C-alpha cells in the first residue's frame, strides 16, 4: 500500500525521535556547489544573500535531500571578529592570520554584535529568503562554531592547545566571550528562520583531545552554551572521532552527533541508539573520486549499518562537501537513498 | 630500559614535563645521549603517534609530547652536544593554509629525534620551489589541513619536475589520512599518517630507500 511520502521535516523529526520514517533522511551539506549551480565564482557566490539562497533552493530541487543549509564557510565567524578571509577558486574561503597574537589580545576581545556585522547579517538574510521559499516542510540547518573550537581560527591551533594546557584562567576568559557570541549568533539564526543549529565542535573530538580533558573543557562549555540556544541543536565534530565521548555528548543537550569516516557506523549506532541521532559518515575526500558503483555501494552499506530503527541521518563526515565532488556522484547518492533507504530496510547480500 | 620508556611515555601523555625531565635526567648517567634519544625519546614519540592513529590517544597529546621532548632534548643535553643524526638536507612547510599544528608536531618530533631541518612556515607552491632550489633541499615535508591545499602538492611536483629537481616530497595531514591514495595522486613520494611515520620515512631515505 502506497502512503503519501512524508515531508522532509516530518521525516527528520521522526528519525530524531528514534522511529523509522518513510525512508532514511539524508542531508547533503552543500555549500560551494551553489556557485557551480549559478555559474559564478565562489567569491561572487558568497558575496550576497540572494545567490546563496538561490543556490540552496536550486540544489535541493535537484538532489531532493532533506534540508537547507545556511552555512557559508567556517572562516565567516573569524571575519565577524575582525579576521581576514582568503578566497581560493576550488575550495572554501579560509581564515587568514590569527586575530589573537598574544595573551593580552584575549583580555581585549569584545563580542561582535550580530546586527552590526555585515557578514553575519548576510547569512541571516539568506536564511530569511530560504524560509520564505521553504515554508515549514524542509528544515533549515543553521551553523555556529562552538566557543571551544572557534579559537583554532582565532589564535591558531598550537597556541590554542598551549592555552588550554597552560593558561586555565585565560582559557575561561576566552570561553566566556566566545559563548556570548555563539549564543547570540545561534539565536539570531533561529529567529531568521533556521529550524535547528549545527554546533561545530571538532576540538571536542577524541581525535583532538582525550576524554578526560574534554570533560573539563569542551563538555561544560557545550552544556552551558547549548542550554542557552533557543532551539534544537546537532553537534558535529567535522571528521573527528566521537566514539569515546558519544555518551557524554548526548548529555550536553544536543539531539544529533556527526560521525567520522574513520569510525564504524554500526558501532556508533549501537552506543547512540535511543539516545542521540547519528549523522554521517560518508567520506567527503574520497567522494571526489568515487565512481557510480562505489557511491551506491557505500550509501547502501551506511544505510544497512545505521538505518534500522531510525535515529540516523545519512550525510558526509565533515559537514561540508568538497568542491571537487562531481554532480553525478551527488545525484547517484540521492537516487540510492531514495531507492534503498525506504523503510523497512531490507537487508540483502 | 622498558620501564624507563614506560615512565617517560606516561609522563608525556599526562603532559608532566617535570616528571619527564626527571626520568631523562636519571637515565643520563646510565646510557649514552644517543641511546637516550633512540631507546627512550624516539620510541615514546613513535608509540604515542601510533596510538593516535589507532584512536587510543589524542592529537593534543601527540603535540604536547613532541613539544616537551624538543624542549628536554634542547635543555638536558650539554650545550652543543645534542646528538644530531646524519640525514638529507630537509625542510618543512605548510602549503597555503594557516593551520600550523601538523607542521609543528612533525618539526618537534624530528628535532627531538635528533634530525635537523629548516622551517619554512606557510608558503605557496611557487615560493617553496624557489626556496628548495636556493637552499639545496633534498627532502621537503609538506603539511596541509585543507583538501584544496593537498591538491596543490601536484603543482609543487610539476614545477620541480620542470626544473629537473629530484627532491623527495613527503606529505601529511588530514586529507591524506582520510584518503590513503591521495598522496600518490598528487605526486608525492611518501605519505605520512603520523609524525612518527615521518621518522621511519626519513630513516629509510637516509639509508638510500628512495
């Protein structure tokens, strides 16, 4: 008996409640590909809200995935704090030299006001345009860098690790200003029409810091920050491993966890079942040279490993699909989910 | 010596520089400087690097371990007597992007293991080719975080080929870990998953492995 397909939002909400929807929801977390869609350069594409909204709407129509993604690029938040953004022709704009060059700079930081910061206002405008077009049928995923991970771009990775290990007071001071910014930025996106916020927190990953350190640092920061965000959140570790801290992350108040391509989806799902929805974990880097057979086989394997019982959204492992991933791979990925992701999942050899 | 290695490694993993210094200082009277480097420092860094690759340890522990070892080797050994290993003329650089952690870890690990190398910081493909030529570099270690930066290694290789340069390119960083075939695709001679892999690669190059 054919039933009316669920809307993307219904599908996602069903899986978040750890039940099976009509099929496995999938998020194509596409950013720069919108520029290809519109036939403009990456710099031009991100220069105005209208083109990003148009790109998102056009890509969803083409690939039929279950979300819009208002994410421009990670360095945008550093831009908001006064940092430089470096554009390239074949990848995401990158953060330039760190804005925090010594410890005194931390004591002088002032939180950027969202409404007075043009690069942030641009994202809010794109969100509003998408919302006007999407209505309530498709979730719009907003994005923030976690207060705990933003310092990688604010001060550089080595200096930040030195700070975490050796300057606990200054570390707390930096977290306080970053948290205020993160909360205001997340809530502004929710007000503009975002359905949920993706909290990018790679430093909390067990690839980067041990669990004992996470429990003293990234964990309390996440718990406090997420409690102040007025909407649902998903935590993404941007390719970092989550297994040793998956249950801790589930306690921070987030609904979703992004899984690394270096981890076994089945193993992660076993730990997360009924507690937190698993998002992942297609390898974005390898995806750029997959053929169609590999694409389909990888998608089917992921669905088989994590799809049963809901609590799973198929996606890439990083939260940003590389520019180099070709359109036919994305199309095959979509077609495979639509064909093989229908519930009940049939396990065949 | 296994006990000393264990104690030293545990001190590194706990970022306890005082304990790590104490372990090395107590060992100085028992074995030669070269033996300390080889059997304690290098082995500890290799174990920690391999543990990171297996998901047992975190990158922050790898970084802090390298930093502590570099500092200890530079300060514990008598001035000018730090044992240095014969090796090809080497340099390390970050290609294009601003993420310096990987480069810093490899630099510290190699220095603490007795190798000398130049640090070029962040450079473009054209700049690096020029510096390789100016300095007579034989092995260039390239660290990247961003995927597009990893693809730029091919530009470096093409420019070096045009100049007839036989420089050995060793690459490392997240894109190469996530795609184990990528280092070959961009024309590198070696791909290193961890800083300790780099030690093995340099030893093999020094022994005529290329």
